[in-house]
C-alpha cells in the first residue's frame, strides 16, 4: 500500500489541455473515486497515474517516490479495465497466475498466491474453467484476481462494471467493497455511475472540464455542494435549482441568484400554501417512493419525492413547501453561499 499525490499535473494533447493543474492527495488505504460527465478527464487522469499517459507538467508521487517519468511496469500499480482483458485459451487459474509466471516466480509461489486470490474472490469452483464459460461478473473477478496476485501498491479501476447488467453491478459493488475491507489497499476508481461512487468511496473527486470541482466524502458532497455543478451532478434525481427571482417567498441572501433544494426536502401542501405553486405533470412510481414532477410557472420544473403510497394524480394543483434547513443558495458565479 502507498499514498499517491498529484502536484499541479497537466495533460496536453497538442494544443488542447484536458487536465488543468490537478492537485490531489490520496492517503494510504483510501478508496477514492473519480466521477464527472463524459469528457471531463477522469479516465485520462487515471491513465496518467498508471503511466499509460504521459504527464505533460507536474508531478506524480507514489509514496515518497517521484514516479512521473516511470514506465507503468515500474510503478507497482495494478489496473483493472472494463473489458476484462482475459486470455480466452487459458483457464481461470492460468489467467490469474499469468503475471507471476511472466515474472519468473516459482510454481509453488504462484500456486499459493493464486489460491489466496481465489479464496478472497470466491473463484475456487471456477479455476479450471475458461473465460467463455463464466458470467460477466465472474470474468471481472478473474481480472481483479490477476491484479491481486501482484500485491500492488494500489489498484486502479477504469469503469470496471460498465459492461455488466444492473443485477451484476449491484453484486460486484458488494464484492469490490468487501475486497477493499479485506485488503485495505489504496484504490482509485473511475466511474460515470454516481451510485457506485456514493456507495463505494471514502472520498469522491468530482471533475469538470479537467479541473477538480470538489473533493469530499459522499455525505459532504451531497449535503454541502461547493457549487451548482456539484449540486446538480451528485444526487438522483438531481437537485432542483430555481432562479431566486422566480420564488420571492423563499428567504435568501441578497447576493443569491438561484437556490437549490433536493426532492426529499420538499413537501406537497394544499394549493395556495407553501412558497411556490405548481401543477402535477408526471409521476415516476418506484415502489417505496414516487417522484412527482411539477410544472411551476416561472420557477420551471421541480421534482418532489413523496411516499410510494401517495394518491396524487397528474393535473392536481398543489403548493410546495421547502425545508429551510436544507435550502442551498448560489451566487452569480454558481458558487455556494453559506446560509446561517
């Protein structure tokens, strides 16, 4: 295990800058996840740490060692890709042990390390199968096992679950969480799925156009977004954002241009009450919850989370009452304003 520190790292492709001076400290044993929209630079940043992309400027420290110019083979990192990258003609046993065989380790040592990785990942029953005989989740576990046997300084995951169906993604999220608890290794994980980020990460790094928009625990990002971008990116459905002028009944600081509130912090009231009036447009029933999408005139579209047993119907008119303790205000630059 080791810490990883990025110091003012930049990445240029010709005249185009895709990573714009990122500073980040990842502690030993920490599980950090990079999230952001497509094109924000999260996979490029991961590949720079791995050594698969050259660092144009800045410094990458692995432990107390400057690894900026080191090739991937010298960094001691293990990367797990979304494509699994397994050898189809080899058994699971041989796939997992291949890095050790390539390094010339004795057979007894290879067997011991493969057995331990198989135990951790529950692959003992599949060691003699080939990849074509495995499910997607099992193949991903084999790919992770191949990384474990190398005893890496840190694990790097590049959207490892994106090829799996919904049920398998849930299963593999659990497997990866348990793996981190067992190995206590430093892990850096890239995903576009914020559910993965919220459920797995010790800290989340939100990237926007090659810069860090905010770093924090899942709870910190959800409850205290630093700006409009993070407020609307983290959370599903996203935070409602309304122009201050469209809701004069909402008590806001004088420099607030807009305010935000999450769907669960709004209560539907009788028409004529609350801070905003609206008409039920669409219902999204999810069993335990229903998301009520309201049309609210100048305030635009607002989503309200209600109990799944609610009897509200499209066309109903209602007032929206906002929980003042969970209202977020933003200035003209989109930065959060601290509310007292």
